[in-house]
């Protein structure tokens, strides 16, 4: 079994989620630079806050757009469109001459990455071998944490740059080439989703793409997987869904699980902790350069934890166990963090303050190690193909909307109830822990079609008729001959 091709595709697709992580994180340091504030003519607090708010609004709109046109365009075309829009958005941000132009660039970039961040896990889950889908699909989540890490280190490095536009234009400009690079990959070697092609009635094209993706696998095994996939998708197409009312009626549990798993991530408080960790460090009496270094270390730990568990746990241990363990860990860690901050925040005890900071780092290990990649992948896996774009778009929009609400409340909450804000997330995480324990089935090692059985839906047994295996058999012979050519 070889999966180098799938890994290459996954890394290119993860450029889309990298842009999400980087562009989200880089705004925090950009608007903190005095050079940006002066250049933008001292924008009001409302306009400065809008830098984050319009970006998240753009993300929600991009995610909702996916629900309408994601299936019509197909995975590749939709991601290509988002690559074009994110490139325009990052160019406008980098070249901004006033706050209005900067906000316009933020909206466009947010719109593009909002559409991308839900589509990439869908795409990777649809092309992955079920035995390594946790690794291949999980790379999309690693893209987010890698982008967050890079934005933190770039922000730290630019804190040493001399006063002037370079301080903030250079970090923004770093984003520009990546949309172009991803577009080239999508136009050349990245395959269309065979499942999407079957759904569009292009069975022979689907067989060719499937043979490409499964190159190096046993022919009989590939034919059987394709036959099962085709049979299940054709069965689901017989009861085509035309309204959200029908979606809820036919696939209620699968839809609710997908939306719940995305809403859940926001309600762990990850964005509040990520955005406002600098406030905590400042309240503990730490200097500005050290604060940025601690934030960069936070991002580095996030990425390393994410990458290690994606490689060694997601396929081996399973999504359900990771989600339950992650939520249980977050409940305990946030209680610990709240207690440490209450006890040591207003003291001169440096060791105690170190224990308070430890709570932040324990959180990042638990969240990024157990939940970050797992939740995006799991939300796509549990859905039938007819609903995958529609519901993932809704789930991502829910994720962004809840995020903006709790993040905007952050400064007021920390000012008024201080570390007790953490207990809001403790209660929410505990609630979802119960939901996950009783209602989240395991999906590891199952094909996307076999996942239906875990929710009590019918799974069609693929017959052995030539109709269902001949296409992929012929395509595999063609692919073998093509790759064997000098």
C-alpha cells in the first residue's frame, strides 16, 4: 500500500487551512503595531475591532456560500474559486492605504478561508483510504495549527523591525503566494473527488480518479471499494433531498452530530484563550517581547501536539476516544487554570505565576492534540455525500458565529468576572462531553459509506456485477500503464 500521492495531495490542500490559521492570527499583531495605527490615521476602537469582526463575518458568509454552490462547482472548482478570492483579499490588505481598504481585504480573505476551511476536510475525507483517513484528513487541521504557529513567530520577529510600514505589510504579504500555489496544484495533479463525480453521474471519470488515488493498491481491493462506494451513493441519490426539512427528517442524528462537533470547538473557549493569552501574560507582569515569545511558543506547541496525534492516534485510537478524552481534559485544565490565576495573579509569586501560565500550555496540548484536527474530519465523515457540503457549511458558519460572540465578550468578561469566564467553557465542555459519550459513534477504519450503519442507516452491499467493477478495473490498468511509462 502506498499513500505518498495522497499525502502530497493532502499537504497541498492544507494550504487552504494554513491560510485560515495564518490570516486569523496575523491580524492580532498587525493592529497592535503603532506604525499601523499611525498609518491608518488612528482608527477608533470600533474600527479596530471591526478588523476581527468583518473577517469572521466573511468566514461565516464563505461557509454559507459553500452550502449553495459547493456541490454545483465540485470540490476542485470551489477551492480554485476560493484561491482566487483569498489572493485578491491578501493583496488588498497588504497594499492598503486606508482603513476602509484594509477592511475590504479582510472581508474577502475571511470569505475565502471560511469556504476553504470546511471544504478541505470534506475533500480529503473523500479521497482517503479508510485505514489512513485520520492521517490524510487530519492534515487539514494541522494546516490550521501550522498557520497559527507561523503567524505567532512572524509577529514576534516583526516586533524587532524598525518603526514603519514594513512592520505590518511584510507579514501580510507573506500570505499572497500561497493561494496561487494551491491553485496550480488544484489545476494540475490534485484529483477530483470520485464520490462527487459518481454523484454527478460521471462514473467513468470517477473510476479513473479513483484508480489514480489508489495507485499501488491491490486491484481486487480497489474494485470492491469502488463498487461499495458507487452502490451506496446511487442508493442515496434515489431519495434525493430537496429541503432542509427533509434533511432533518431523514438524517437528523448525522446532521446534529456534525453541527454539534463544530459548535463544541468554539465553546471550549479555544479562541478566547488564544486571543487573550497576551492579556493574561501582561497581568502577570511579563514584558512585551516576552509576551510575544510566549504566544509563539503557544503556537509551536499547538502544531507539534496536533501533528503527533494526527500521525499516531487518530487512525489507531479513534475519533470518538480522542473527542471524549479532549473534552474531559479541557474541563479539568480550565478549572486548574482558573484556580491558578485566582490565587497568583495579584501576587509577586513568580513560581505561582509560572503555574498559571502552565494552565494555558496544558490547554493547548489537550485542545490541539485531541480536538483540532479530529473535529473538522469527524464533522465531514459522519455525513452522507448529498449533505456533506450543505451541512458542513452550516456547521462551519455556526462555529464562526459562536466564536465571534464569545470572543467579543472576552474583554468585558475578563474585566468583570475575571478568571470565572473559564467556568462558562467548563460547563459547555462538560455538556458536550455527555453528548459525545452517548451520541458520537466511532468512524475509524470505516469507509464513508460504511459510517451510515453506525447511525442506523441502511448500507447497500455492492454486488459483483461487471457494471460496478469494470469501470475501475479498466481505469486501473490505464493508470498502471501510464505510470509505468518512462
